[in-house]
C-alpha cells in the first residue's frame, strides 16, 4: 500500500482510516467507488478487445463440430480446476483428480472447484444465459460449495457468508511479511457488493468483455469473503462469459494465464486502485482472454482429432472397446472396476477391453500392481497437459486439418 491516504486523482477509490477500536496490523483500508467507473478506453485496449472477441468466437464456434460436447467438456473443467488450485500454491494435477483413493486437501479442493463450476454452468444453462441470472446469492452459493467441501485455512471461512470484519492481504518481504492491501471494512464491502450485483445484472456501461474485466477487479478489490475470494472470482469469469452469451460452454480456463503471470496480475489490480490504471489492467486481462481462448481452441482441436483417429481405427472393434474409447475423453485415469462402471459392462468385458487398448498403446498401466491396477490414456492427457508454448497456434492447427482433408480427398 502507498504511504499516507492520498491516491492519484483518477483512482477509483480512496483510503480511509480503520476504526480506532480495531486491533489490526494496518492503519487504513481501501474504499472503492461504486460501478461503473469512468474510463476512456485506449486504442490498445479497443484493439485487444477485438482480438479477444475474435478468439472467443472461434472457440465458441468449435462446439458446432462436436456431436457430443461432453467429449472434451469434462476435461476442460478439470483443467480450469487444476490451474485455479495451482494459483493458490498447490501442485495438484488433472491426473491426481481422476486417481482413485487420492483424497489430499489439495485434490479435494480441485475436485470441488470442478464440480462447483460444472453445476453452476449447468444451472446457468437451465435458467437462461443472461447477466440478470447472476447475483450475490449465486456468489454465496459458489462460496459455500467451495468452502464446505474443499480445502480452507484454519480460520472458519464462513461458507456462503460475506465476511463480518476487516481483512488484509500479506506479501513476503524477505525478512517476514507486511500488509500489501487492505480491502474495505465489512459494512462497506457488503454495500459495494450490492452495487456489484446491480451492475452485473444491468446492461453495463461497456462491452460485455470489458465489463467482465471491470467486475473481476471490483470483486477482487472488495474481497467479500474470509477466504476463497480468488477462486470465486475466477469461477465468475467463466460464468460471466456464458451469461453474456460469449461462450456456450465453460471450455475456457483463464486461471492458467493468471498462474503464469501471478505477480503482474496482482500488481495490475493494485495499480488500478492506487493509480487509476484501468487501461493497463484491461489490456492485461484482454490479452489473457485471447491467449487462453487460443490455447483452449488448439487443445480442443487436438483432442477432437485424437477422438476421430480412435473412431476410425476401432470402427470394427467390439462394443466394449469402442465404449471405453469414448469414456477416456471424459475420464482418462481409471481402474478396471471403474472401466466396468463407465461402459456399463461386466468386469471381464471391461478387463478385456483394457487389455486390448493397453496392447495397442492407447492405455498405460500406472500402478504395476496385481490388484487395483490403474490405467491412463497418455495421448489424451498429453494433449491436455502440454505446456502452453508447446501447443500449436489455432492457425497452425487449422492449416494441418485442411492439409489432412486434402490428402483424404485427393
């Protein structure tokens, strides 16, 4: 935090002294203004907005190519859960979440994030994709789901409730910690969240994608919950994209961009509060939207191509094999018992299907045990887990797809 109480004139808020009776390790808190802010969007932001919308449109159009969106939907929800959990400092992976018997706090948190996102997306699709259907009650419900089953700190996170007291965010200094930022005190936070709800349900003052960046800043700055604010905020980005009719399904994970650029992310948010640097924050946010939409598109294309390869190669295979090949795209790590449930066939039938696919290199045994053997679909996980810089661009993926089509038709 800046010394003193002064912030630059364009800043969307002010510092105020804490109550004299409060025993907190800081003397002031930040009081953000109500939404909407007055922003003169820069040319760079306007251009970044166009690029981000183009990438999101291409990603959303991808769904028209898939007979069964569930083929990749579940994988991408787990990918977002993995990345969101890693933002919080855990090392959990997609494979960990699928692994039977894995029940660490990190894994529970990630699984819970995935189930919360899936359920919220389903609920939004059923009630109607409209910003009017987003509310503080929904945010509290998301928080309750995340906190009651997932990992929390030792302090009671008050699932589904706004915090009743001061909060603050620490940062390491090399010799300890210091308060980096103190969000508004509880009663102001609650009032500002009412304003967030009103703005979220309105048509907004800016294009939807710009509004999403503004809303994300405001919620992170208000810090309405005791714990889990980041997770709720990242979930809301996906739901806002759906409610704004920008994306049909949550085939998107901005958490990966935030994790890779964690320091810049927090610095940009603070610079809005203290310097009024809205354009710099929005440029960062829109760049992340574009990058992650492009990455999600390319990963989804790679998975779809792999799915088609399996369909062609095993077109004449026994039903148990074909059925299991469909399921590995929604659950790529499993035991034979689980495979039996996935394809709704007997254990011997599932075991035989697993053996055939293991011999063909589609599956690999992870455990090397005689009992409770666990298998994984390496090619599926590889397409999902490759580093971002190893993923081909959407243009390269499309060109390769066109070349394959030409080879087939010649």
